[in-house]
């Protein structure tokens, strides 16, 4: 399975972006999925995840601002990002929370005035 992430871009602080992730093949609904990000000079971190039963978790820094959603039938996942901050600047990737699948190219999100 490979992922293609899209929807990133340059946005001003306080703005919004909606990221999309499409898998090249079917992903069993047995797997949880998540959005990860990697800022320059930092380790990749998991920011949001959604389990096969729909349980959703967020890292504290994005709670109340980011929303993860999925459509397993379409092998597609989204991350709605609102009230963006400069510290959200990173390359965003989708993958299982443990990163068991191959990583895609990611999509760059830059929050700057």
C-alpha cells in the first residue's frame, strides 16, 4: 500500500487547510490510521489517529483545532486543520499510527504571515 497526500500549502496564521490521503490499495478496516508530521530538525510525530471502531485521538497541541476523518470504502482519509499556527509548519504524512506501511511523499504545510 502506498499513500498520496495532498492539500498542503502556504497559509496565514489562523487559516485553515484540509489535507487528503488516498491509499493505492485497499486498507483493511482492521487498521487504525493516522496523520503524522515532521518539522525541520524534529522527529516525526503522530498528531491524530482514528481507530477501526472510530475512536479518535489527538496530540494535545492540535486538540480543538484539527479533525481527522476517514472513508475506508474509498481508502481516503482527511485532516481538517483550523486555527493554524506557525508551529504547525511541517510535512504531513498519513499512515497507520505505528507507521507499518510505506511512507508517502507527504504534503508541505507552511503557516506564515
